[in-house]
């Protein structure tokens, strides 16, 4: 036997044995065609994004490689989306579907080296390790060569940056690459970016219910909606929270959500073993260089919903240009969002995460950062207020300027800045400096959260002291925002802010600050319809100003108190207060205040029927405002003159004045003034017979009042809209609107509005033939007018009752009531009202078969209307005269009626069509 052949043992010539080992042949590497992770059974939503990826793969005819870079914040579901898409695309790429984790943000793993990744990829497609090139460039070239004729789908998950991705890309246009990254891979040439946002609320709820294995109904649906909202609609957070619930089938969904909502540290609730939302955030945060970590933490101190580069520069104590660069870096890393240009915000859970990180900074560092932010906001708000305050005044203690602030050189720029920053200012006004612990500052990311917190905390001693004795910012910010919030609303939020400022000022013995806050609060309460409270607050402010010897404040308080008394129907007291304010403003040489007082006094005069005096005062105010270049005051007075024109029957003039005021209000961005003028213009259009336009204007005003939270304006507009519907013959709708207005007036305690609406409803019920109800309503209105001392309203209601009694067949009582109305108009000196009463008396006399007496009444009304220059009453009297003349002298009747029609046409009165038809008929009868 030949041992050498059989055993491999070699035997030498001298019987020396040499034993050698021959290893078996090296097996060839196993080629891997599919390394995709398993698909996600509970994948939910993302239809648009998924369609985009699938559609791009189906229709790609480009002669180059197709790359899709999916980026988004931690936990948003980037890997889930591309994995799901890859499984659906797998059949189109038969040569391989490869998945590689590049470990940019993987706990305990270094970022993958592209050379090592290429080694793994090359081996996976069958290249022997012995044949792997040494350098990155050679491996990349070999990788591109081996994929040149193949259709491969490559998923590069969790990429760090373009430099890591670029060497891994095939060159073949037949391949598809899907990349995911927490960073926006801006420098990755040829990539189609797909930024992944959080899930919409409906898809979030669907994902939660699928994972929690629940089928909620009723209140359970609301609980799910709240749970996913608290998760910020972030898929990872929803997945972890739902997983907890799925293991407790006996837990009530609503209770579970309530407990999560009340958790002090929600992030700690969102973890399961190695998976946790906070851990995902940690990886991104730890990847930042130290100076950006500090920058990120400081952003967590901001209490408002978003921030711009100026506020960021103040908060982080960095130059403006550097703050912009750092914000861009965090945005590129998906650690902040940019919902609008140069406005940045945190995702809700990232906000909590960033705030938690701030607790590791020294307390003094946090206090100084917050102080810089509050100083910036206070200074800039005061700058804006100089343009927005209708009574310009220097701020008592102007706040030092920051290193960088926006240019607010015009009212338009100031208004735009205030509108953008309003919720940030309110959040900062109530912000307490952070103290150690995760609950140092409340979450005020939305208006609703801010308002609810303020309502709860405005009397809290911690708010008054601001933890670290910074009450001046609260008081100063509230003062600087007062004019803006009066003009723009929302008033409930303004009231809460001013109450907090008043409480803080009182506790810190800041008497002047307290007076200003009480004054501002009183004005807001009046606008909200809380008149008794408004009067009380204005009285308190007046007492404080007098105690301090602060005469400008005293004049302002007298003016404000006069407005309240006028609104409450206490006209004599209102006139007295406005006159006192006027005298004091003149003594002080305060010309804007003088103009305001003239305007306010004019409003009192037209409320009491003194139209000529009202017009005179308003013209004086308008002239003064224009001399001062005071456009808000000019707009207010144009509006008042429009009302006077309307009340004297000069409708075209009234419409022109109102439209001029409306244009000014819109230019100024004064939404309250805009709403008021829309309402007034609607009334003018109604009186001109343009009912469709009147209804449209009233509905616009109603929407604006509701947006502003102005119940008085809402009530006024409902009443006005009801009158339009009445004129259009829609009596049921008119009654419904009137009832809504009446309920609002009674809720507000607004007795003049209540009386006016009772009167209007009485007319509607009379038109509907419900005479008993009409009489009841009119008598209630009459009693209320008498209680208020509103003799003009009393006289008009006596007129209505006179017409009603006559229609009910009691002509004698009707005539008596008309005579009482006429006598009252004469006593109060309302000559226009007297003219109207005379022609209504003529109508009643004519209907009762007394044409000669009726003609005498019409002629007297005509003479009076001409004397007071009231064209509408003049035309009414001429029309009545023509009806009487037609019986005996048709030609004279035609002359009178032609004159009436000409006036109706000139002023645009609603009576024009009917009077024209009567004239045409009368002329035809005369041949």
C-alpha cells in the first residue's frame, strides 16, 4: 500500500516522515439578495408619501440613478416608511433588495465607516473577502462595477451626512436608492428630498387604536384624539403609548389618557425597554458640538409657541448672524421646525426634552437668559406701542434696548410684529423663571394652553413675584400690549393679562403700574359688555391717579368712565365726565386727548338726539385729529359723522363717510374699527334699500365680532341683521335674530341694547300680525327707555305703539300716543324726531278719514324737515302731502311726488321704487 497516496504522509529516503496539512477549499461567499427587515404589520397612513416613492420608481426614465432622501425628526417613522415601500417595490428589483444601517444615531454603535459598509455590501453580492480592495475609492469603484447591469434596490438607513452616503451609491440608472436621515442631506447631489412630518390627527388615532387593539366609540374616540395629541402625533411616541395600553385590556381608555395628560414627565412614560422617545432624542442631541448643545438648551427656556432670530439672539446671548446660522443647523438636523420663513418651533415632545435639559444648567444662567429674552420682548413691544396707541404717550419706565431688534419704523411694521409675536408676549408676560426640576415652566405652546394657565394662575403669588422678582416685565408688557389687544383682541386673553398685571403691581406696591393696569382692564371689560365691572375698575383707576397727582391718567380715567356711563344709558353723567376730561386735557395741552374727548362728547349728544351739536363736536374732533396726523382718531370720527349723516337721512353722504372710515381702519389693521364700520355701513345700505348688500356687510361684521370675542358688537349686528331680514319680508328669521340679540344684551346687562331690541321685536311681531305680543314687547321697551331716561327712545316707541293701536282698530288711542310722541320730541329738542312724528300723525289722520288735518300735519313736517335739513323726513312729508292732494288737485300731487322721488333718488332711499311707481301711475291717470 502506498501510504503517501492514501494519507498525505510523506516518507523520506531515510525513513523521515514529513506530515503537512492541506485545508479544504474555501467556500465561495453566499450572495444575499434580500436583507430588508420584516415589513410592519401595523403600518398606518403616509399614503401621499408612499405614493410618491412608488410612483417615482414606476415612472423613472431618467438616465441617472434615482435617489430619494427621506429626512425627519427622531421617531417620525422614516425607517418604517422606506421599509414598507421597499417591500412593495421588491419585485421590480429582482437582483437584490439590500438594507444597510449606517448608525448615525444608534445607541452604543459608532457611525458606520463607508469603507466597512462597502466591504459588507461587496461580500453580500459574492465578492470573496480575499479579493476586497484596500481603499475606499477602490471598493466604491468595484461596487459600482458589479451593479452596472443589475436592478438593485438599496436602502441606506440612518445616514449621518452626504459624505457617508456618496461612496455607497451605485452608478446604474436601473437601481433605486432610498436614504433616511435625521438631517436634511442638502449636499447630496441628485437626491429627491422627502421631509417627513408627524402624522395627521386622523392617521395618528388610527395607528393608536390598531396598536392598542381597541375599537373606541363615543368618549373613547375623544380620549384617543387627546392621547395622540399629547404624543405630538409622533409615531414612535404613539407606538410606545399604545403598546402599554395593549397589555392592559381592563384599563379604561379615558382614565389612561387622563393619567398620561397629568404625568409630570411624559417622556418617561414613553419608553419600553431599549425603545424610548427620550433615548432617540438623546442620540441627536449628543451628536451636536458643545456650543450647539448650549444653544439648543437655551431655546428650551422660551415659553412661547415659536421664536425668531432676534429673540433667539437675546435668549442665547449670541450675535444675530450667528443665531441665524445656529437655527439653520438645528433645522437641518430636524431638532426644530420652520413652519413659516424665519419662525422656528419645537415639536411638543422635543420642547419638553429641551426644557428638561435646561435643569442641568446653573440657575443663574437660566435666570440671565430669561431676563434677556423678557427685556428684548418688552423693549420691542414698547416700540410697537408707540405706533399703535391711539393716545400716544411715553412709557413711564422704557426698557433698555437689546443688541439686535427688528426695525419698527411704521405703524404697519409695528402691527405686523405684534400680530406675529402676540402669543409669545403673553406667554412671556406670565413666565416665571425656571427652577431646578422638570416642571419649572408650564407648556404654553398654544393659545388655549396659555389662556387656561393664565386663568388659573393670575392670582397665584408666584406669578406676582415671578419667582425671582421680575414683576416689572409683566406690568410693562401688559401695558405695552394694551392698545394692540383692544384693537385686535382676543379680549378674554387681554382681560386675564391685565388682571395679572394689576395683581402684581398691587403686591409690589407699584401704584402707577396698578392704575394703568386697572384702566386697561376697565376698558376691556367695557368692550366685553361687563359694564358694572368696567365702571368699578375705572373708578378705582381714577382714585389712584388722583392720589398720585397723575393728571394725564386722571383725564384718561374720566374719559373711560364717561364711555362706560354712555354705554349704560346714563347720558347726563356721561356728558359731565366727558366735559371734565375735555377741560383737563385742554389744561394739560394734551391735544390728542382733547380730540378724543370732543369725539366722546359728540357721541353722547347724538345718543340724546342733539344731532346738530353732535355733528359740530365730531367736526371739531376730525379737524383736530387731521391737524395732529392722528389716523386712528380720524377713522373713529369719520365713522361717527357717518352715523350722524345716517340719522339725518343723508344716506349717500353717510355711506361715503363710512367707506372712508372703513378704508382707514383696514389700512391701520384695526379690526374692531373695521367691524364697527361694516355694521354701520350695513345699516346705511339697508336704509338705501340695498338689502342684499346690507345683509352681506352685517354678516361680515358679525363674523369679525365673533372672532374678536366682542359680544356687544355681536348683539348689535344680530339686531341690525334682523332688521334687514324684516325689510326683506323674512319675518320669522328677523324674529329669531332679534331673540338672539335680546338674549345677548340681557346676558351683558346692556339695557339700551335690550330696549332697542324689544322695540325692534315689537315691530316684527306687528308685521306678522301678532298684535298682542307686539304691544307687550313695545310696552316693555317703553318702560325700559323711561327707566334709562332715554327720552328719544321713549318718543320713538310711543310712535310705534300709536301705529300699532291704530292697526288694531283703536285709532283714538293711536292718535293720543302719536301726540305724546310729538310732544316729547319737542321737549327734548329733537326736531328731526318731531318732523317724523308729524308725518306719522298725518298718516294716522289720513287713514282715519281726516285728509285736511292730515295735509296740515304733513305740511308742518315738511317745513320742519327743511329747517333741520333732513332730506328723508322731507321726502316722507312730500309723499304724504301728495297723497292728500291727489284727491282734489292731481297736478299739485304730481309736483309734490316728483320732488319726493327726486330726493329719494338723490339720497339713495329704500322708498325710491315704490314712490316712483306711484308717480308713474298718477301721471298716467292724468294722461
